[in-house]
C-alpha cells in the first residue's frame, strides 16, 4: 500500500494553511483534497514538511506556486525549478500550477503577480518558457488567470485570446480563477461571461474561488473574505458551462477558523452537486 | 524581446523609486491606460502599495520582537525603507530579510535602541533554523572507530540549523520577555552583560541556548572549520574531556567528517 492517499482530485477542496494543520489531522476533516502552496515547503526540513507528509497520507493534493515568473524576461530560475521538482517527487501532487504573470525584473523579485501586455511578443516568450518548464518537470502545467489592476495601451489580443493561444502552443491546461476574472473584468470593463465562453472546455482542470476587497475605484484581490455574491453567480454559470470542475477555496489574509473554510467549500460543493 | 524587457524594468523602477511621482512612474504611465476612476499613475500605485506592503509584512513576520520594541508604526516605516532599498533576489519570500539586522545597525533613528540590531540577528537565525534540514543523531560508534592516528583530522560540525550569536547585550532575555506568552517582569537590565548564544532546532523544537565561554569558544572554532588537532592545542585552553561530551549531549555537535 502506498504511504499516500490514492484518491483523485474531485469536488470542493481547500487551500492548505499552516494554522489549520491540527484541525485537519486531529479531526480527519471531511475535505476531498487540499492545495499546497509550493514555496511554503521549500525549506530543507522542519515542521512544515513534517505536517505536509501527514496531510498527504490522508488526502490527495495539488501544488500551486507563485515563483515561476514565466512571463519575466529574466532567465528561467532552474534552481527554483529543481526544488519544485524535488518537492513534487516527494509528495506526488495530482498536478502543478502557476500564473499567467511575471514576478521579477533584473533579478529583483516583487512577490506579486504582475500582468503581461497581451502582445504577440509576450505570447511567444511565455509559450517558449512554459514549454521548457513542462519539459523540465515532465508534466503539463495548469496556468491561472491573475487579478490585475492595470492594463497596457499596446496589446494585440484579449487575455482570453492569449490563454487560448497559449493552450494551442504549449498543450497546457488552465486553472480558471472565477474571483480573479470578476475582479479584472470590473477593473478593466470586460464581461466575465465572454471570457468564460472563450475558454477551451476540457482544458480547465481546476477552479479557484476567493473573496476580493472593494475599494473606491477598483476591486482588490486580497483572499481575505468570503466569496462575494456576484462571484458565486459567476461560479454557477462557470460550472453550468464547463461541468463539475474541481474547485478550491483560497484564503490568505486574516485566515479564519477552519470550519469557516469547510463551510465555504460546502457552498461550492452544493453548486457542483446541483448542476451535476 | 526588447519591448517586453524594457516595460518590465520600467514597471519595477516605478514601483521602487524614492519619490511618489518620479521619472520612472511618469514614463511607465505613458504605457498604461487610465480608467473612469483612476489615472494611469493611480493604477501603478496600487501595485506599489501592494508590493511594499507584502515585503513590509514579511519583515514584520520574521522580526516580531523588533516590531514590538519599536511599535507597529515605526517598524513598518523602517521596514518599508529597507524594502525599497534592498532587493529580494529569490522567488521564495522566505529568503528575504537577512540583511535587516545590518540595516538596523546603520539606521540612525533606531540608534536609541543599541541592542536592536542583535535582536534582529537573533530573529533571523530563528527564522532560518525553523526551515533548516532535520538532523539524525551523530554516529557515536563511527566516532569511536576512528583510528587513533586519524583523530587529529576529525572535523566536527554543528547542526544544520545552528547559528552562533555573540552580543554585548542580554538579547536572549530581551527576546524572551517580548514573547506573547511571557508572564513575568518585562524589565531587562542592559548591564546584565554579554550573551553568547546558539540558535537552533532540536528535532521540531526551536531553541535558544546560552553558552559559557568554553562552549562558545569550542563551537565558534568548530563553526570556523577547526580540526580536532587544532581544538586540542594547549593554548586554546579547552577542557575537551568534559567539554566535548557536554556539547554533544546538548545536541550542539551533530556530526563529523575526516578531513582529507
Ligand atoms: Fe487563484
């Protein structure tokens, strides 16, 4: 028997956060799967990896990162990729994801997901690097649409056209963040439904849900609130269009007690069950 | 590739430049759209706030005692200056912040707290120890089997998590009374004197142990790569017969190799 759960990723899972290790392990929480933030387990040892191994023995997991910087014009960071590969070999995730974004320039990291200009140049650059990374890791990646707060004057296509082209060029899959598309759509004045209908059905392997924060002139993606009603509405439309895609609740700021996340995941599960 | 590269470098410069409306921001603003409620520069400033906020929070998480000693507002202001001037050079945010202690030492407005830089160094060592490699116990049988003629070439090593810290201030005490769960007196007498500390992890337990002068001298020499034949020189003045077993039992010596 394997030391790890052999279950597949299905239904509404929760992002694994260190404040909840005890809740999960002591109570054998009834959650179908967890998403693990890759970089939180890049240390050589210690408690984080110890707990992760325990969680992994009971649950299937996915690896989600912010560090690949696929859109950056800096050289690919192969020490980062080697560490990620090692972690993947250690915990055997169902898949690995990162973002349609860049995070460094001139080797200065901003630790924030910055948007690309959706140009032919950026598309070719991103696709070429994604192919290299998929080759290095030996698997297909899921690429997630980011929340963004600015748009460039010089573009050749929309974000969803960029994603479509990327799938064609690299055979990658998509992680569709419904909250992000709502935030970006509001900030830049596009229709999330148009975005949704342009997604290549069958390529969307995971969905993210989270809570944004409302500012005077824009929405900000804090991952610090419950999922807002219009995002639930868009989620329902997404599941109707794409089918019961595995869905994840993300929460990173002011992390609440675990039960609240279980409750939130339960709401997503309800939508999945109703439409299935 | 030049368009994309230039745009990204300009974006970065606009985020980190000193003034709120500097040349990089003005140049970058020409490349992005304004919207109903926000100017182009306003859009960039959302990122500036988020990025400096993330780095400032990261420093606050690594340096909670410094933050407590300075107060949130002073600490955040100082951390923001550091974040603007000291690039993060790794995709892993856990690697950021190691230069903060040296920065504090040279940060004029914090000079009234002369022990602060050492408290920061202690907190950094703690942060690194938390993520350091796990250790198996040292192989004593292998040590006993080293032929007598080779003992001079033994190079002991400290646990992977361990860092030594010497300070002119009782920084361990300062650290301790500023923990959330500390119940006792908050006063620390700064004349209480020097501290020689080892900050490390024993299995999963974080530790800050005080060293006496013999222990500190021995572990310092080992940390600098001294071999057994150097440690046993009379002028080192180390009572190795009792000192070595004691340090081993404490867990401060985690292994050895034979120098070629
Ligand atoms: Fe997301």
